[in-house]
């Protein structure tokens, strides 16, 4: 009888220990920033970049990421990836919308939900690369992203002059959006005190990527964190172009980077760190994630190995 009692006690203690661990794990997960990543259409390879973005966010243990795949383009003959949640997602379940989407308009009800949730500060928005190409005719989206892939008649352009001062170029003047040949290029931090860029070298090399130039839009409430010189020898403008910025949309925070053309570009440790820190800042208004020790330098790129 005594032996049975001891066994039972041990079993009970083990169960309690496992239960406590499970509760602690659930509590930790509950504290994570909840991200919904939207893909399904893009003029870039979203089938490879979406898993990469999800992995790099979740490996910080700061985020949980669901993928919501919108209806595929009618010309896309490949099946939709498995494991996606229904589209459109319920924004009440998330802290951040990360767009890896460039395609057909989203349903009006979902657009309105994003507008109101972001404006009320209930959700944040993160824009990566070609996501700023989308929805030219959605006026509120243009306000959300600040600037995007638009022609020179669409809106204003922001650049920095040789002294590092912002210069606003009116619509109709100068180039519209474009990019030259893909190449590695140097990022210049313009606000070293912002939580996203704090601690970064003043200049650091980004891996081979498309350097967007001539982006246009309302450009309201835009806060430039970093730029890149668009070299004419590479098909650029000869100007310092916006490369990382934030903006406010009502009470909501937006983080926007036109970097990230493909997985090769995304493997840059500078890109990964700015994405992770940018998403955390957009959700919380602060950054706890440290910069990695192997962050790029002014002379040398740094990337995680290809698999």
C-alpha cells in the first residue's frame, strides 16, 4: 500500500511538473507578438520568401507567425502552399500584418478592417519590397506606406541631398519608381537614435538586391531611418534613396523597407535584423532584440549560409 502511495505521489509530482512547464510555455507563447503574413500573389518569388520571413521572425522567440495566402492569380498553375490560414484573416487575432503581397485588390471589407484597425492602433503594418508596388488606386494604402512603386505623376518623392538634408521632389519632376541592376550596396543610417537602427554602424553593406529609386506617394508622416546611394553606374539616379523608414497612420505604426527582392537578398544579416527589430517596434513601440555580433560593416556584407 505504501509503495503504491509513493508511486502515485511521484506520478502526481511528475504530472504537476510537466503541467507547470506546459503552462509556462503557453504563457511565453501568449506574450509573443502575433504576426499574420499575407502572400499568394507577387511579381517576386513569394513561395520562397514567405517561409524565409516566417522562419527568421519565429527564430527570435519573439513572434508567432501565421501565413494567410490570398486566392492565387488565375495564371498561377501551382497549388497553394499547405498550412495557410483562411484569407482574409481575422485581424483581431494579430498584432502585426506583414505584407509579402503584390496582386489583385483585397476585398473591400478587409481593406476597411485594416484601415480602421491600423488607424486605431490595434494593429501594426510591415511592408517588404514589392508589397509597396501594390494597390495603386487604394488611397488609404498609399497613406499607410508613404511611398511606393508609382510613376512620377503619382505623388512626391523624398531624397537626401549631399549634406544629408531631406529634399521633397514634387510629382511630375524627376524619375518615377525603378531600379538598376542588382548589386550589393551601402546603407547609411540617418537616425541612429531610433530603436530600430540604434547601435547599427553608420554605414553597412547590404547583400545583392534591387535598389529601388524614385518611389512616390503622399509621403506624409514619413520618418527616414536609412538611405542608400543609387549609383548611376548601376542604372540608378545618383541620389540618396530611402531604404528604411517608419510612419504613423493615425495611432498605428508602420515599418517599411523596399529591400528584400529574393532570398539571396534576405539572407543579409542587416536585412534580417532590421526586419525583426522593425516588426517588434511596429507592434510595441520599442525594441528588445539585440543586433547580432556578425552585423555587416561599412566594407563587408554578412549573410547567413544558403541551404
